[in-house]
């Protein structure tokens, strides 16, 4: 595949189902491939069965049917969009009339730095080892939030019943350092919580005791049965 082309799993219009922008009208561009393999991931982003390949201008042309005054933003999601950094460096200047909402696992700070000027909202993950199986993600997150801090930025934290007090403390330490909103997101098993409501609210209270700018927000699109 040419560096100036990218594999896209799907392009669709829907509502944002996670975080503080729940319910807004967005165009989602789902990029193939990811640099992580989280235990809980249920998103189909692999190019194995189906994808479309676009050049920057071809993908920009796909968006011309959408009025930027009638949708909230373009969500770059995946997978991990920042793996396609050379493509994004050409594509994002072509769609500057749209607000850009980047959904990212926050482990590729050097790539974020290359396109941060074209991004309006950064929806970043903080990866807990207890939920994802990924070790020592904090060192990447720290550098990532240092770059993202001058943009609107918030962090989503997927958790289950294995979350530890040490993980809670580290998340709150990061959030305080960069003054970012934390969004706690209970892990889902299908359309159901993997933890009880009582446990979720208990963890919420533990976060609040350390950092007040925290919200407990589940994946609403799962309950609405939309993409």
C-alpha cells in the first residue's frame, strides 16, 4: 500500500456514544489496524475481510456530502488513526472546514505532535493493565498528554473488577498534571456491564476522592444499539 493511501474499514454517520460528547452527530471514519491488542476490544477494525483504500483527496471527497454546519465533527477512530500519520498530514489540511475529533489510544505521542495543529478535540485512552493486559502504558500517556494539553482533551478509562488502587492513583496523578477530564467507562460484555452498578459507583467515588474532575459514563451507543 502506498504511504499516501490508507485502508478504511467504514465511513458512517451516527451519534457519539462515549465521553462528554455523548449524543452529538458525527461522521465516523474507522481506520484499519492498531498497535495494541486490548483484552476487552470488541471493535472490528481488521482489514482481513473488507476495507476500502483511499488517497487523501479521495477521502476528503467522501466528506463533501456532509454540511460542516449540520454535523458536530469528524471522528477519526479505529483501530488507531495515528498509525496512518503520513496520510493524515495530507488529509487533514483538506478538511479544515470540519471540526476534527481524534479517538486514540494515546500511546503514539510523536505521531500526535505531527498533526496536533489540525485536531480540535482529543479523546484519549488511559490503558489500565488490569483491563487491557498492556503493561506500563503511563510513560507513553504522560508524553502524549504533554503534547495534547493545549487542545481540548479528555481521557477515557475502561475498567473492570480487577482495577487496583495503584492504577486509580496513577490515573488521577496524570489528570492533575495536565488538568484533563477523566471519563470512567465500565467494561462491557456485549450490551451489559462487566461489573455491577454498585462496584462502578464505588470506583467512581474512589476516583472522586483523589480528583474531582471525573465522570462515570458508560458506552451509550451499546444501549441504543447503534454503531
